[in-house]
C-alpha cells in the first residue's frame, strides 16, 4: 500500500491538477513540459528549460533506483521539495514516461522510455555467454532466453530462435506479462514461474543473474508447456546451474 505521505501528495496533485510541475514555472508546463503556440508549433518559454531539466533528473533517478521508488526517495536524493518531485512524477506518468506500480507503492519506468530503449540495437552477447546458452539449449527440450536489465528496462539479449517469444515488443515494454519481467518488478525473488498471458499454451520459468553485490543484472528463462513446468524442480536446478555459470560472464 502507498505510504500516507505518498497518498497525501497524490490527493494534492489530483485536487490541484493545474499547478505547475515546478514552482514558479510558467503556463504550459503543468500539462506538458513544452508549451504550444497558437499556430500549433512548439516554443520554449523562459523558465521551461529548467523545468525540463528537473523532469529529466527525476526520470534518471527513477531509472537509477529502480521500480518502486517513491516521491520521498526522489526528493531526498535530488534535494528537491517533495511536492515538486511528486508533481514532476505525476507529469511523467501522464506522459507515459513513468508508471505507478499496481499497489501504488512507487513508480517505475513507463512505456515511452522502453520504446526509446528498444530502438537501440542490443549488442550480441560475448562468445563465452553464447556457449553456455547454446549448451543449455542442447540439453533441454524447451526454449532458452537470456535478457539483461539496465536502468529498469528489460533488454532481450539472446532469444531462442527455435522457440521465439510470442511478442518480443510487448515483453520488453510490459514486465507484467512475463516471468523475466516479474524478476525486474521484484528483484528479490530467486525464481519466477508464470503461465503466459499472451500465449495460453506456454509457460516460463526464470531465474536471476546477479552481480557480486547481489544486484539484478540479467535473467535466464526456460519456455515450455504449462504441464511440463507445473513442478519445475529438475528444470529449476538445470536453469540455476546455467545461471551460476553465466554470472561471472555478465555481472
């Protein structure tokens, strides 16, 4: 559940939606960082560049801290009044650069950020990583997928060509629809098993790959039928063993 101060900030934002995203900012910032001219063009007023900078700093801070960051954390980290931080967070949510987590406990990167990230090609994994993944694919009758997590975004590094994702774009943009995305939403989990909401005939089992500080850096997954992964004991042990081999190569 959202903390009382978060709910109070949310209520204030709803009660006064026309207030500027940054104290003292001119008209046109509350509904969007850049104001529009009467002719339909775009112009920057005197104080708006600073408002844009503040919004970008907030966006960067959410990416740095990760899913679940609160307005209070952003405010404290950036030395920004909490009310200002919340208004900027709310603006970025409206523009789909951020999303509120379902339980209202904090914020995460939104679809527009992910869309921008997916336009940048992901470099192929190193040869040693491909060797481990290929060996795993040769030992199991299932799809094997490898992803990385950077700045709160899921990047598909090596998708199994013989068992392709049902919808790569949606899996990258919406972490709620895959086991690999569920790891991103809750990095403390040691594995996730999920029936696919995209492809009803498929299930996925995913395990995390962490750096030496315990931070989530990548995810490894098996994709198969729901029946085969109903009791994932053996598959989980195989997947964890491969993840342990990949850890020093990716962390």
